[in-house]
C-alpha cells in the first residue's frame, strides 16, 4: 500500500499507539520512563502531553508488578500496552506472562480475555553487552496462548501493532533497537496486517532464505549480492513467529529446493529449528536437494567488545557463505 510518506520505524510504532488511543479510551501505555522521558528509545515521546499521566503511565521500577497489573487490567476490559525498556528485562515477568496471561482464557473456557500487548526492544548491535542485547523470542514461541510478533519494516510495524492491539490475546511485540531509525513508506490512515501471515520480500528460484526482524534486511543484502553472481534467492519475512506461516515457507522450498534460515537468537533451540522441523516433517522434505542451513547467533552471551559482538551475530556475509555451501553441495548446517 504505497503512500509516498516516509516515516521511521519509531514513528510508525508511535503513530499506531496514538491513533488507537484516540479512538479507544480503554487503551493505555505503561512502562518505565514512557511518560515525561518519552521512553528509553524515544518511541512514546510527546504522548503524555496529549493523553496525560493517567493513560501514559510512568511505572515503578518493577517489571513484575507492572506485568501483573496489566494482566488484571486486561481481564477487566482495559487494553494495556506495556513497554519493557529492554527485552532482557522480560525475565522479571515470566510468571505473569507465561503462567497467567497465556493461560487464563483457556482455563476459563474462553470467558476471560487478556488483550495485552507487551512492546519491547530486543537484539544486539548497540554495544549494550550481555544483559541488554539478548534475543529471547524463541522462549515465548514455545508458550501456547502467547502470540509473538517481530516486524522488520516501518510499514509492518504499524500494521502489525494495530492488529496486535485488536487481538483478544496477549501479544509479545519485538522491536529491534537498530530498526528504530530505519525509514519506509507508511500510510497515515489505519490499516492492519494479519498476524501469522508471512511476506515474500523478494522472489527467486535458487534458494529460499527465511528471516524475521533486523536480520531480514541482512537476508535482502545477501540476496542482492548473490544476484550479482547469478544466484536468485527468494527471501521470506515471517513477520510473526507465533503463529508461524509454515505454508508460505513450504511453497517457496518446493520451488527452490534449498533453505537457509536466518535468526539473531542463539542457534540451540532457536525458532529457526522449528521452521526446519516443520518442513522436514511434511511432504516438502522430498523437495529438498540439500540439508537446510541455519545462520544464527553463537551460543554465548553477547560480548561488549564491538568486534566480538559482530563476530557472534548473523551478518549478510555469513548468509552468503551459507548459500554458497548449499550450492556447492556440501551437506550440513552453517554456524
């Protein structure tokens, strides 16, 4: 839906929240420093001036307490947006999100709903070291009752956040720190993108590259480089990790016969393993002419040193090498 208007990823997220809050008094934003300060990454800047401190709420320094309050508010008909400053701090909320929010609708036979959106910046690349740089999204993909969204573009960020805010279930909404300044075309009007529907960002016949979030741009960079060598990669942006669009991946692999999955979280038990497992458990397995490859984070805490940090993260160069390994008929996965 081209609009000709370019705004940043940060502005797209803010615009989605503002437009919904203008139309629904039950929606409110809460989190540490979201009010006067405007959020740790400036996403909510200016919102307290429009909506006041009762709807843009500076929370106390307790993610656990705020998460519990949000679950209670959602059960009573409110639609809270909880911003967690760094996705690493979501570890303080595990009982409230995993044991309460994710399960209450099921336990009450559908009579209780928890329309809660947890927004949180994740990922590495800022030199923020081991406790402020993790990618923990695979944890929540594992939990029935939670939806997990990870937009890669400003357009998707607005459309998916608006869809998440309409959803009667709890949604974990990951925003990569390095995407906030990235710009793209975003319509000013309200629009929604369905959760659980992947996008084919680039068409190709030689290999399928599946990615999500920041590393989706790495996949596109690698595909452009490979195109110069005569290798045409099809690039898929999952956009949501739960529910996950396995059908789009299968259709692409049935065309290309080769698969590379790119994820920023660590390789062991990462969500990329689920992509590959679902594919190999299906009839699409017989379309593969090579073992799938994974390009993922190394199984280590994120280093502070910039050179080491870059070494443990995925990159366009690692993706290119993984594709070459498939086309060179070397069986195995790339680490």
